[in-house]
């Protein structure tokens, strides 16, 4: 069963080509901003940390853009010059995040509908509160995103545990936005995990790199390595459109009905992708047929992913029912035959 439509994997392993001039300019910026203890104090006494970790920035999604892509108002010839005046860190961040809008307009549109946006005046989260701009990577794992949410919502796991079965598992394989974003389409994204180390495998891992050269080899690798226990394929319920994950609604609108996912034909299980984190840190997604979650042959290739009801395989249900009927019928039939044989064997009075 070849369910993956693969794009050229080589494209995922190409590292961004840097611009020499931009790199030189970034080095100039980091000459000062790479130093610890550099801060800015605002009118109300707030202090903003101005240090940028050069190593973290070098691996971030913004590294190829360079410093001036977001800080276009800065002129190195006159910087720092006369500083801009802001009443508080909050006021500064309100202005600074407008630079994000230039590339992330769909995110701003989704955010504008969210509970977070409604709380802006009272201190609701801004872009940098969840996505540190100098450190954000090409892809975020479920763990990283969950930790961003739990920074403010630390008590949430305990509250969910009061009513949600297998709470820890749900927090691991269901993104927060999958239940808390309003009016969005959900999907299942399948990923490779090392069962011995409990971590996601990436294109940097020799095992994955050796098996992802083309579609045929990729499928053979998945099928063989999964059967041998070298990898585990785990599904994660996510928002189909990443930008819409920012349309987080109030608690009252969150998904509370288990049958949203745990039923035949559940919407999330109609849209399936398979993703691998490439050697450059970018997550590359491949379209997959939804049948991969429901066909009997997927039992062999997807041993680590099963959602009761949502990934139900009807043929296995039928086989189970037949096995139960057969198991019950055999002893009953045996007892009936024994009684009949005894009656026939009794002598006439």
C-alpha cells in the first residue's frame, strides 16, 4: 500500500544560501547585541532584554532574512542615535510586532478573531510572548508548542485530568489549537519516532536519511523499519492551516465532545499527511490517502497510531465478531452434542 505522494526529498535537505553582505551586517549587530546585560529601560521602569543569542539566531527561521529585514528603521551609520521613546515594554512590543505582519498577514487575521486579541488591552499575549523572534525555528514540535501554551496556562493539565481520559496522551498527540481554535479544519499528521529514545526522527538521523531518497525507498523504509521496531509512526491531530491555529476562542467554545474525533468518519481523519523534519530543520509534509488509517494493511505499518473509533477498521470488527461468535458457539455446540448423545445412548425402560 503506497499511500504517500512524495515530493523531491532532496529539496528538503538544501540549506539556505546566505548573503555575504547581510551576514556581515548581522555580525555588526551581534557585536553589541550578542553581549549579556544589554537592556533598555522604558518610561514606566520596564526593562527590555536586548541581548540576542547569535547561535540561536543562526538556526532560526529569520536568520536567512538578516537583522534589517525586521529592523528596517535602523541605520547602522547612526545607530543607536536618539532612541525611540515608549511608555512601556508593552507599547514597544505593540509597535515591533507590526514588522511580523509583513510576512505573516494570515496569522494576524486569525489572531484578530481570537480570545488572545480580545485581551490585548488587558495584557493578552503578543507575537513575541509565544514566538521568540530571534529563536523561532522552521518547525515547532508538539512539545514546544504545548510548552508555549503552558507558560501562561500552567494549571490546564490538572483541570483536563478531571474529565479527559488519558490526559497525558491527549496532550502529547493533540495540539492545543485542535480543540481550542474556532471553525477550523483539522487533520492527522503522521510522524516517525524512535521508540527507544521517545523522540521524533529527522532527516539528520542516518536511519531516516538512508530511506528517504525516493517514493519507493521511502515506503519500503517505513514498512520495514516499522515492522522491525526501529521506528514508530505516531499520528498527531492538528489544524490543517497553521495560521488558523491562532484563532483561539474562549474556553466555552472548546471541543468537549469525544465523538468529534472518536467516531467513524470524523473530520480530522479525512485529511492525512506524513511529515519529516529535513536536515535543515524544515518540516516537509507529504499528502497521504486517508485510507491508510482505516485499511487492515495499515496495522503492519502504523503500529503506534490508533484512535478508538476514529481509525476503526470494519473488517477487523467483523473478524472479531466472528471470533467471539465462534468462541461462544464451540462450547455451546459441544454441550448440546453431549446431551444428544447421552439421550441416544440410554437403554429403553
